[in-house]
């Protein structure tokens, strides 16, 4: 079936009139606005209470020495869920981690920046960017009566892309960037405190306790979602087929569920 949609210019009298008189309703009915608010609500809350910063510090501090580069870049990729948290916390922390291991802190800085910036658009966790792009696509698909997409339509591509980019960034850091920086002489560097963020003022015991409670909260929300999804006739499964994957209530509410986990 073919359908012709006429293109109408906004640079005409009628077009300018339409632009000014429908601005509010156009903004109000644009699906991207709603999903962006929901996505940023969860991510902003997680970043505002310090959860993302605590997780980043914990993961970097407990990383095995042989995998420190890979894990720093991987954590940077995951941090894109919380927007700027990776830039503010991970990059200086990565330099400090390399310094503590006797490696060149500039290489750590580069690894942290690569993790946050290079893999910013792909993640194993659905993020605000996925929701925005999905809604933009669905607005166009609806004009021709096509089947709408879900926020996880490109999920497998995102997962493979993120892991591929993390491996490539790790290889470049360890095989190209760090060797070119030469052997690191700690006596020529400032103290490690000057490379770190303001985490020195944070109570480590209280932060660890907070992470434990956050983990318990995560398990509680996960249990609620599973109960609402898996049993027969569950509210988040398809009311007709009982499916979970596809255009189901679970997929339609996935961004809200991720926000709740945050």
C-alpha cells in the first residue's frame, strides 16, 4: 500500500500561522518530551543522591589490576545512563587508579574519557537517548500506519556495539596510547590527591552501607517486576498471548521500570 504525504512549507503565510498557533499543542503531543522526563527523573535521582558516584568509585576500587583498563572503560560506558556522572567522577578517578598502580595517569585519564565519550550512545541498559530516538521514529512511523518500535528494538545491536567499542578502546589505550607516553616516573607527578575528585570527604563506611541498601532496594523492585510479569495473566504480560517480548505492557513500560530501579 502506498500513501502520498504532501510536504507543506512553513515559510508561507499559512505555514507561519500554523507554526505560531500550534506550538503549544505540538510540543505537548510530542512523545519524546514525556519519555525524556521519565528517563531523566530516574537517572537524575540516582545521580543526585550520589548512587552513580558511589557505584563508579566502588567498581574502580575493586577492579583487578590486570583488567583495570577494560573495567574503567566499561564503567564509563555504563555511566552514560546518568548523563554527566561519568565525566565528573570517572575520568579523574581513572587517572588516580592508574597512578596508584604505577601506570601513567594520563593513560588512565584517556581510558576514562574513552569509556564515557566513545560509547556514549550505546549501553546494555536502556537510556534516555534510546527512548528519545524510539519516540522520534514512532512519530514518523505513525504517519504511514506502520508497526511502532519499542525502546529495546535495537537492544542487541547496542550490547554488541558497546562491548566491541570497549574492547577496541582498551586495546588502543594499552597498546598505543600508554606505550607512547613512555615510562611513568612518579617523582615527576603531583600527589594522587590532586588527581582525584572530592571523594576524600566521603565516609567510606556510610557509602558502603548506602550501596548495600540500594542493592536490597534493587532486589525488591526486581521481585515486584517479576511478579507483575511472569505469572499467567500478570499485568505486564500480553493480555491475549501472555508474551513478554514484543509490543507488550512490559516493553511499553520498560523505561519507567528502569527509572524505578534507579
